[in-house]
């Protein structure tokens, strides 16, 4: 091995933290499996996938803070993701315009 060879860090686990309910459901979108070498590019792509999934569920202003923990003794890496949902849905103003002036009869039938 060369003296200046980069250290190969082995990924061990990812965990979710924060106030978001059911946050563990986003962890399957993390692309690095335990036992694989840690790859910064794959890590960033994982964060993008999780952000996209958060948006898909309506968390439009979600924040992900990632903390990468390096264990020098075992040459392993664990990742903690803090998921903060932010504002989920914001409705500023709703306007209803009635265009049909014909009164509609509504019938409720009981049994």
C-alpha cells in the first residue's frame, strides 16, 4: 500500500433524528448499505433523494442536517440525519366564485 493512499472508511449505519413523525420511513432512500465503503458522492445523492421524498409527501421546506461520524480506531463511518419538517402546507387565501345561478336541490335519504 502506498504511504499516501486514502483511508477506506466502511459505512456502518444511518439513523434519523429530529421532530418529524415517522422519520425512519425515509432511511430506505439512503443509498449506502452497511458494510459498503463510504462514498461522499453517494451520500450527497442520498440526501437529494430524501429531500425529494420529503417534498413528495408535502414537506416543502424540510431541512436535513447531516452529521458524519468518523471512528478513527475502526475506520468506520456512521451518519446521523436530523430531519426538520418546517411548514408543511401553507394556504394564504381561498376565493370561491359561484358561476351557476341555478339553485341545486340536495336530497339526503335516510334509511
